[in-house]
C-alpha cells in the first residue's frame, strides 16, 4: 500500500478589539480566583508557559485555549497550598487529575459481550478529540476502537489537520482496523515498513495535550485487557512527543538509527523524563531507577524478559528493598521470562487473573516514581521497536498506580511451582 502524506494549514481567525478586552477580563478574573482558592487557574489556562510547539514543527506564539475538563470530578485530599487531586467519573474504569496531568485506568470485567463495552476511557479521549480545533497527531500500533474511530473521522471532516503514524502489519494491513478507513477519508498515514514494530500509542491534540501509556486504541485494550493512560497538558511534554512524531511522519525515521529524543524537564514542580526506544538508553534509565530504590519496587508487566532488569531487582532485594509484581500469564512460564528467577528466589511475584491480558508496562519506585508507556521490558523493545517511556516523580500519580497494582495483585494467582523449575 502506498504511503500517503499531505499537509493542511489550520485557519487563523483575527481577534477583534472586543475579543481582546474579554480575554483580559477573563485572565484578571483567573488571577483573582487563583488567589482566593489556591488553585492555579492561570496555569490551567496557559499551561504555565507561553510557547506551543505546532504540529508542523514550527513554534507558534499564540496562547493556547484552556483544556476542557472531560468529567465530573469528586474532591480528594491534597496537601495545603497545592491543588487537590480530583477523581474522574469513568463507567468502566477510574482515574484522577491534578494540575497539568490526568491518569486513566480501564476496568475489564472479563466479559466477551461487546454490548457491555460502553463508557470506558475511550469516551474521555474521544471527548478531547471532539474538542480539537487545529491539529491531531496519532502514533498508533493498532486502531479499531468504535468510539475513537468516528471521533477521528469527524475531526478530519471539520477541518482539523489529522496525521497518523502506524505499524505496517498491525495497523495498516489489518482489514478490521480503522487505518484503512482513515486513508479512504483522505487522512495522511505513514507506516514504518519494516519487520520491527512501531509500537507507540500516543496522541497530541492541538499542540496542548499528549496522551500516552500502554493503551492501544482498540476494543480489546479498552474493555478486555488491563491498561493505563497518562494525559499531560504541558508545552514541554508536547514538544518532546511532537519531535518524535515528526521524526516518524515527516522524515520516516524509525528504530535504533533514528535521532535520540530523550528529555528531562520539570512542570509545576513535577520532574519527568521522556525516552524513546530504541534510540534512547531506556534500560539504563530503568536500571538507574531500580538501583536508586530505598524501600520498595512494584511492577505490572505484559512482557518481562530482560535479564539485566530482573537481576537488578533481585539484587535490590538482597539490599533490603521489597520487590513484588504481577506478570501477564501468557509467556511468563517460559525460560525467557523473569518470573521463574524472581519466584524461585522467594519474591512475591504472581500471574494475572484476567482471562484476557494484563497489558501494563509499569514500575513504581518508593511510592513516588512511576515508569510507564508502551515499553515492554524486553530485548525487542530495547533493540528494534519504536517505543516511549515516561518516568514521572509525583506521589499522587504514584498512589494511583499503586491502587491499580493492588487491584491487579488482588485478582492475581500464584504460579504453578512445578512449572517454575525451581532447584
């Protein structure tokens, strides 16, 4: 299938005098409200920064519009002087937000009845796609979700510049996927055209927010497999992901020979590192976080076969750090998996109880640091695929991932010791 690339230019509407006056009044009101409530309304409106990286890789000096809050949150506690973390209303799933970030988890029931696949985290992302005004860039390993597909098509139809990067086999060539529908509608799509995987799952909306995580934009990953998504309303986060997207879409550079894209930065006091495999040293960064652990390491893993990471965790146990985790059952009993190594050493490691799949790629360090994204702890992810990982240091975010870890642990099962071949 021929690769397609087109360029569209978003329309610019001049602002009149009265529009400027209204904008000033709104801004002053936001400052006053911020002083009264302690919540950083101004940061929510401006993202705390004035530059926004446009999807065409040029820098626009226009001030972004305020991101929409997609659900009705319920208050939760927060430390004095900081904005409260609020819960998100999700039918089949749960999540929370604070300041510039939102975290989403789905909640598979184990049912195969598709009539019950409603009101999941896809509804929240679709709402943000529906609010897009200028640009929508998508890097999707797979795409067949029946809520997200019409949202993308509608965005294209109303003039939003939509661009897509996908895997040639799992996205482009699958007949039941949405990618062929997007191409038919005139949306430009670029595939990786290689044996390794374009395994990313991220979206950039209006150069204001980036969604990433383990979640493929599919029926299975929304309603059957356990997944997480992280939405970041940050100019710097958008800038980093935009550069990676442009590298694939515009330059058609994939895999280990593509330019390094890692970046460490701070937003509202939260430190983040974004890494892209296979060009960036992702495993080295994982090992640095594991080796820095002082109290505990928890993980949820779809595929955990990288020996060096397993050995590092085992070494930390010998130094007084608690290590526990849940493996996806399929493949975890093979000689390549780190499950036998850790289980036979006496660690609290278990197998997932979901009849479908645990698809997370998560490590939580010391109740504070979360590693998440598309990156499986495997040689393929390290050496050949296109992947991304976020390392984010925030106790509220970590508490949500710990909550998900506890849910997965509660429904997990102990491995069959006979299959572990413990000596």
